[in-house]
C-alpha cells in the first residue's frame, strides 16, 4: 500500500470530545459511574444540590473509595461540574434545576440491562459531534463531518489484527491523537487508519508535520477517554508498558471482526436508546463480550484454584442457586471483584454452577443481601433460567456488605 499522506484538518478547532472539557477520568470507572447514576435514579426530579442527592453521593464516594469529590458544594454540584459524563451517553436528559434520568438510564440503573449491553449500545450509537452535549455543531455541519469514534477505533484494531496478528492489535493514546483523529477529520478510508499506524510503527512515515488535533493536555485526556471506555467494558484491555499515559497499549480482546460487521449492519434509530439496546441484545454480541471478559478474569486471578477449593468446601460442594452438586460443573465466584479490593476468603465467595456463575459475573443474575434473586430480562426469557428460585438462603459466613456493594456498583 502507498505511504499514507498527511491529512488536512477540517476546521481549526476540530477535536474529539468525550464529555467535559476538563476531564476527570475516574468518573468513567464503572463502580463510580454506575453508583452515581443509581443515586440520580433514586432521587430523580430532585434538585442536584438536594440533601438527598448530596448524601447519596457521599455514600458512593465512601463505598467506591473514589478519589474524586462527588459531593462538592451546593453551588458547584456534580451535575453542574461533570453531569455531561452521563448526559453524553444518553443516561440523563436535559432538565433545568432537577435531575432527569432518561429511559435508557433507568434501564441501566435498575439492572434491567447489563453494563456490557449498555456499552455495546454506546459503541453503536455514539457520534461526533455529540449533540447531547454540544450546542453549536455548525463547523462539523459545514464540513459534512460525522464520526462514530468507538466503532472506528475497533474497526482499526481489527484491521491491524488482520495485517499483523492479534498481538499487535493495539492502539496507544498517542496513535489515536496523532494518527486516527486527524485521518477521521479528513474522512480517510478505513484501510488508511490501520495502515498509517503500521507505517508509523515501522518508521516509514513522519507524522510530526501532521495536524495537531489535540494541542492542549486536556484535549489529549479527552481523546484518551474513548480508549478508557472500551477498556472499562471489555472491548479492549489496557497494558501499560512504559511510564506515561500516551504510550499505554489498548489491546483488542473482546469483539471479533464478524461481530463488528454484525453491529455495523444494525439499522437503528439512535435517539431511542432504550429500543436500540434491545436490538443489540438480540445479536448476542454483548453476551459474547461478557463471556470473554469473564474467562479472562478467571484466568488472571491469582490463587483461583485455592479459592475454589475453599469455597466448595464451605458450601458443601453445592451450588447455592440450583443445588447442583457435581464438582466438575461447580465454580467459585467472587462477590466483590478482586479488581475492586474484593478478597479471596470464603466471606466473599459463592459456589455456583458454571453457567450460573456466568450469569452472575455478567450481571444477568443479581443476588441481594436478603437472598432475593433478580434475573435480567434477557436471562428470564430463556427456558433454563425462567424457573430459578426467587429467594435463596445466604449462609451466615458470607459478608452481606459485599453483596450490597455488588448490587450498588457492579
């Protein structure tokens, strides 16, 4: 393929914007992001600075160990400062002086859709300029420019995988900012994105004179948030090999070329996200992403064999939900995930049949501290799971605070 030439910037202020202009990356972390949404949903139609919402956010901050001040002040509340994190993804509707959770946001907050179903819907529908948070799109309109940033990143990674193999199917924030974003502004053909990254890695092109579409540090941070989102929900896996954010590798792990093609083929009305998510679910793409994510989590957990042995012993080798007692199909599930400081003790584990474990880890099955079981809409329509018990007995040795944390933040 010929050497990729320098693209032309479509207009002076062209850049990719995730949410706010001064990013707070920690707000993208799923426990914080979901915990805040559930506070908003619980107190919808309240003022953002109401005592109820402020107190709810204080609990989220404490229980998620957030290093971000979620409570702030009544004058500079979270909605005013950072509400665009939720508005940009269609979870909050525009309202003056009160919190208004969208129908899509209510589905996620109520656990009626899984986090990966939500994320796949965002991948499919998110478009730049994002009219949910951008009032003036005239420069984009004059340039005739519309970009699906998350789909574009994944498409690029799939093409790199085809050319170089899965090990090289990664993108760095530097490559996103200096190669992908400029090419997207120039409406380059899809093949050019992967080829330009490959040529840059091989030293064949000099991008130092390419247009800078992220001149400030905040612009670079905004761009990186697109990669953080894909990593947070299992499409990519972040691998830090050097110091500094710009060279982090975001490796493609969660979605295949065939699944992306299927996602592209969905013809959906993007403004009705609560309907889009149901169409996305039918494709089984979210279920496949979740399955891969759960498998990776299990393989990466240290001491998993010891943990499994201790949990099966504590539960008498019996699935707490189904009563299945064949060792070969029993697995040990962490209640509070290890990545969020969950420990490897029997206080933080459940003995589950392998498919029930998959449901539990993908949030298609939620277990409340009271022992009540909540099965997602997707799982409840399957014959295998429509007749699961609505209530189970939680052993006394289980730390119910871990169950409570999971219901709120996972």
